[in-house]
C-alpha cells in the first residue's frame, strides 16, 4: 500500500502535525497551546504560499 | 545563591528524578507514552497520533529510512533524525520497510516526513521530562 500526496497536500499535512506538536510542547496552558498551534500552522501554510508565488515570479 | 535556589524550585508539582528519566526514555521509545505515564492523557494522545501519522505516512509515501552510516553528512543526519522515532524506527528497520523510491517525487517528501517525525518525537520526550521535573504544568 502506498500513499501519493500532491506538493500542497503534503505541505498541509506536514503543517497540521508539526503545529500540533509545537503547540502542545512549547506552551503551558490549553488556550496558549491552541493559539500557538494555529500561529505555527498559519506560518507553515503562509510560507508555502509565499514561496510558491516567489517561484512563480522567478519563472516568469 | 537565592537566584539558584529559586531556579531549582519547580514551578509545578514534580515527580521523582527516576520517574522523569523513565518518562523521557519511554516517551522516546513510544510516542506519547511519556505523557501517558504522567497522566497527561489528552496531550499524549495528540502527540502520539501526530508522530505516528507522520511516520506512517512517510513510509507509505515510500520514503527512505536511514540505517546507521558513516558516509555522507546528510545521510548521517538523516539517521539521527530517524532514530528519534524510537520503536517505530526499530520496527521499520526490522521489517525492512522504508527502502525509498528515488524515482518518485513524493517519496522524497516521505523521507522528510520520517525524519521530522523522529525529531518531533524527541521534542515530545523532552516535554514529558520537563513536565516530570515540574517545569511545565
């Protein structure tokens, strides 16, 4: 059995799990954990989108 | 002297040093187990699912699991990352999974998933150790 993810979906799945671990391990309260997890997730996904547009601009 | 004493005073309830080391080692061997040992069930479950899912997805994406090596620096670092997954790494190597399919682009993502799963698991184990020492609630 194999799994094939597109570039973007692979980045999204990566962001979900990494953000979960970062949120839980880097903050003390539940509220802070959720906020930091969402912050990390938005940075991961935002970084992917920005990098994608930069590569598009370089290509054109 | 006073500052040192204050720094050594745990901010939250702590357990014995032996329990803290056990949580660290158990947390490394089995993702989330260090938190389970300290009765942080919810956090442990989320961490276990996250590390397990990343590692399994990496293997299913035909990522490479690095064996011990003394060759290229990136291969050595790959091994260091992979070994962080503890029992998952041992089982995967024993079953001879994770050979890596270099002709598939997604397999390279799989390799990174496996390495990051190991590195995240190390963070989880250290977090369990911090909780046991009373540095975290």
